[in-house]
């Protein structure tokens, strides 16, 4: 019943906009769900700025045009909150941050002042395909159309990092290396610096924001801040700059859900920031299933994702690979994992590796693997800003990245010890080494950094963690088998983990629960949670984390998408 009420509410909202002359024209295939496609922009309508979105008045108008409170009430059923920033809940939110109310008349005025090109159609990309995303985009497209802004929505797939987060070679002069106007996505950041760092002009994943006065300086100061209070004040100033200039558009904070079945005892593991959903003491979990199998989601649809962008988003990243340090449910770095011990002194971070470490193919895991991994990460385009922000502070980082050195001088190996020497301080140093896994040099030493995701290694990755990849049918399932040679036995009895392929969506969770094939999962859909809660033997609990849906706004000149479209059209 809840699903039907929500659907009806959404349809009535969109229908109201259409009947008042505000919505997009109805498509002939009325049963087809998802954003309504429009014709692409006319190049002649673009402004001298290279994109209408370079004008702050246009960006302000897009925000004023959306009645987000109504969207949340209609679609999230109380399981979310309107976002005015990307930090909530938590102690970092600046209560004075600029907020934009729903005001369609103000939106029209701003568009008129900016000289909005009437023939332009916003090219909006998204990569989730869950029902909520499609409903939200449909409604937002209607709100924009009500103030005279046409929009076209398209789902991108494949190597998302290269399509979303490639920064211009020279942010002061070059056009965008991505083709979209706005990218709809979600942020569940490792730390404040992960999100706000991507707006620094030097960030390797800043594909959307040219240099902004005062922003780089504050982002750098926050990364080097000596204490939390200093950081908090700086992040408040950064939030204000982002909001006043509408450098991105936060939409809503979405509650998430953890599902567990009666078969599984998670040994009192606490749910934390569950973009990284799988608690790390799974070796102590027990199951009453006779075959020792745990059923979950998160299996690869097309290929195993490399960890440069989201280091713990998928189960296999947590269990197949290991890090130098462990982290708790709130992502706070703790004791060693691959490292037996570590010391930090005078900007020198030294790790001593455990004895007798091995890869799952029997090859020794050494300090050379650690050095290789982080030198590789330093050159990977589109990498997470927390990772790049820390590694770029190493001595010799620039020379290594530019090809002027054969190795990074700030990373030194001596037997089973590896030392990272930093030229300047960074607040997230330990977080990096507790989140990004060590990769096998002998498997990847020939790979080019920009081709890491495309390497054959990701068809059957080899790690050093407690579970190894046994069998994979992309788009269907992946089976992880407990690695019999792992150095820690654990007290649990989960021998196999069956991961149904689900990618970015959890639309099949209800079906798997009904088939008695869902023991543990993390999801976002309110409708799915309500349906699963009605199934005997499985339980849903809500967790509030800073999981923010938003639009990234591309303010660089960009004509590449439309020129490519022209080139792709058949000629007479």
C-alpha cells in the first residue's frame, strides 16, 4: 500500500505541473518511467561564457525553482531532510550558510536578467537507476520547465570516474573534460575534506568548478588545521562560499537502512557510515545456514570496481583487500591491519609490516607492494580527493606525478618498513592508510594509471584479505570463499558469501528477501525498507548518516558532447 500511495502522490504532483502548463509534454509511451528526454541544446544559444551555468544567476534560479520540501514529503515519506549543505547530521554544519527558498517567480527574474538562452537544454547525467532517483529527476525536470528551463536526463554507465571527475589539465585556461551540465549523484564522504576538497582548483577530480577566490586557500588550511575547532571554522567558511556561489546544489539528506536476517549473528557489530556498510569483524559472524553461506548484494554488474574513487563501497573491497590500518564504524583509524605497528614523528609516518604476509596467489606481500600502490594512486585520474590531498603533500610528489623522477622520494622502503615523508601536514593522513587498500605489484606493475579500471586484473582480483574471489558471473552473482591461509582464524563460520549483482541500485532486495536469499544488506529505498520489514525472518533498521543527494554543476566551457553528437550523426 505504501508503494502505491507514493506512486500516486508523485503522479499527481507531476500531473499538476503539466496541467498548469508547467510540465514537460507527455510521452506517447506513458508506461515508460524515468526522466523525459528533450532535444539537445543548440550550440548557437550558448553564452560567451561557454556555458550558461557560468552565470551565478542561472545557478540561483535552478535552486529557487525546486520545491524540495514537497519532493521530500511526496517521495521520501519522512525518511530524509532538505539539505542546505553537505554536512548533516554532524558538528560541522554552519548554521549561517546561505539558503534558497522555493520561489519560482524569483527564478524567472534571475533567468531573464541572465539572458537565459531559450533554445538551451540542460544536459543532466545520473548513474543511479533506482526508482527514487528517476522519480526525483522527473519532478525536478518539471519544476525547471515551469520557469522556462528545458532539461534532458541521461544515465551514464561504465567507467564513471572518466565520465564524471576528470579535471581540466589547466583549470585557469582549459575547457571541461566532461560533457555534462549537471551531474546528479550522492555524497557519503569519508570526511569533510573529501567533499569540500573536490572544489579545490588543483583537485584531480574537480571536473566542474574553475578557481574561486578564497576557496583554495581555505581548503588547504582546513586540511592542515592543527585542531578540530580550527577545522570546523574553516569548513563553515567553505560551506558559505559554496552556497553563496551555488557551486553545487545540495538537495536532500537521505536516510539509509541496514537489513539482517535471523540466520546471521553479526557479533554486536555497530552500523556506522555505511556507504562502507560491511563491518570489518565479519570473521566473527555466525550463520545457522548449514552450508555456511551468507547472502548479500553488491556483486559486480560489469566488472569489479577499483578502489581509487570509493575505497569501501563494495563488499569485496572490504574483504578481498587489506589496508595498512583498520578503521571503526565511524571511519576513525585504529590498530594495524597489514601493519604490525606505526609511528608518526616530524611529518614522517613509518609502518612496520607484519611478518609472513602473502597474496592470495601465494606471492609474498612486501613493503614494495605498499610503495608501488601509493605511487600508482598518486597518478590515477579522478581519484578521491582525500587520497590525493594527502599523497600530494609527500616529498617529491610533484616530480613523480610529472614524470620528472623515477620514484616518489617521499616514500622509502627498508626491509619490512615503509616510511612516508610529508613536506607539509595533512589532517587525514591516517584516514588514507585505513581506507585505501594495498594492491599486488606483481599483478599490476605494467598497468598505466589512467587504465587501471580497464585492466584484466579486475575480472578476478587477487588480494590479501580473509575472503578470495571464487566465482563470478558479471551481472548475476559473485561468490567469495573464505581464504584458508588467512592469518586470522576468527570465531565465525561464514565460509562463503554469495553476492547478487546489484551495482548502484537495491531494487531486487525485496525479491531476494522473499526468496530467503538476503542475510545482510544496505539500502536507500524507503519503499524497499517498508516491504522488507513485512517479511518474516528479516529486519530493517534505519541509520542517519551524511548521505546527501545533490547536483554537481559544470561551470567550465564545454561543447565536446554536442560536437561529438554532430560527428556521430550519419551523413548523406
